C-alpha cells in the first residue's frame, strides 16, 4: 500500500471523523452508571487511536517517512552504487561500500603533544559543552563523542580526524548518540580496520529552536554558518586532539542535516574535505519565509547545483537517495547531474525505503568505510 498518495488525506479525514463523531455517538449510548465505565473507556481509546493514526498518516504523507507499510518493518536495503561520470561499480545491499574517484592528498598529522584544557567529564567518551559564536554573543550546544582509546595512556598523543554529524529538522542532537550512536555503529567499522578512529562532533543546527538552513543566526547574517564552519572547528581543535588539516575533517547528515553537510563542505573546502549526504537537498528550502536581506548574490551562493557546475570545489561527496522518496531523489539526481571535476561524487541509490531514520541507519557503516577509502585523514 502506497502511503504517500493524495488519497491518504481522504483516508485520514475519514478516520478522524469516524473517531470523533463515532466516539461521541457511542459514548452517548453507553450507560452512565458504573457498568458503563469500561465501555466508555474502550470507546475513548478507539476514538483516540483513530484520530492519532489520522494525524500520523498526514504527517507521514507530508514528510515522506514511510512510503509503504513494509517500510515500517524495513528489510535490508537494495542499493546501486555509482561513481558520478563513470560506470556503476556495484549493485548490492546497503552493507556494501562505495568506491571513490578522489585523489589522495598529503599525509595527515597523527600526533598531538599539546597541553589541552580539562574536559567537563574526564574519562567519558561523551562530552557536552557550549561553543561561543564569533558573530554576536551567543553560546550554542555541541556534543562530542570520542574514540574508544582517547583516554588510553598509550594513545595520549594521538591526533584524530573529525566527523561533524548533522541532525535533521525536526530532529535533535541526541539522534547521533542514540539511534545513530557512533559507539555502536562506528566502533565495529574501526575495529575492522576500515576507517581510522575519529572524533564525532554533533552541533545544534537549530539553536533557540530556529531552523535557518544552517545559515542565519538571531544576531547577524551568516552567523550559524560561521559558527558551524569556523567557530566550532576552531573550538574542537583548541579542546581536543583533533588533526588540523582539512583532509581530516568531514560532514555526515541526513535530510536537512544532509543539506547542511553539503553546504558546509562545498562552500568551505578549505576546512572540510568530504560530506556524506543522506536524503538531503542542495538548495535551501526556506520553510516559511525567506530571510530578510537575502539578496540575489546570497541566493546564488547557496545554490549548490549551480556551484557544482560552474565553480566546483575539490571535495568528495557520498550522496544517498531512494527512488521511493520522489522529491529527494529528484534533488539528488539534479545535483549529481551537475557535478564537474574536481568535485568527486559517489551516488548510492536505494530502490526501497523512505525519508526515515530506519532507512538511513543501514548506510552509516558503509559511509564510514567510504570515508576510510576516500579521505586521507580517515584512512586506517
């Protein structure tokens, strides 16, 4: 059953009316004494379930979370992996890895003997802190997940590559240390020798509850973009044993976080070498009103499709989409079709799965393997 057709709205409306009117009618027909208590409870429960299901159907239709009922209980995803501008490199399940057309860069620093500030939770792999903005007077939340040997005295001078993990909208930072916990999903990839141990940095993409497409802040233009691409990297390097070279920095994000990952990497190739974009997009959607002061030049600057074809940066991208997602698949297809060297991209196309965490989770480990093959700082 297709859950993303317009028919869903009619079904949802019918369920809501049935729940509200049917519940009211049946409730009025049940006895008002003690023996009518349980029947009334049953009527209210059924009515509530119908209304809640109706709301869920509408939200699912608008966000494309689950295209079919089968996606509620996902099986392994079938994916086709293609290097843009080349031939298909494989047709496989999501546990397969993608090859890359990127050219290896110079060696990345692997040691760091600096004396760094004390961490708030000494010995804990998860550190929650705030990072000030350089434009304005704000401090916004960042969570850092450290590699398993970070506090091991034998590795006290090791420097690590950094993966910036971007959550979706609606969404939260906690998705990257719960559903997509890098201790659960990343450690096995590291142990298998597929990627170097890395630091995961999880910034808040919606400070003060505002979604600005990772660009604007409340106190000035480009504030959130500056915070994400300059302030946070500078702060991470000042507080953790993070390799400073851009070849040791990458982004990974899903949905709106996929846009932020692509934007930060393509507009700031001096700071970041690669991005993993899971069901993302490549122009800001500006849900609601376009921010004031966004002139033509600013809009064109944020058009990554145009950038990829006219002034492509020397970065690598892994772009995942699903043919079942429709809109996001079109976004990915348009972007991949515009890419020119020196930008290198690998397309991962699923034939099932929707715009949901359950569809993206199987891609995390293969994406980390891709980073290990593609980005010098992440090579094991």
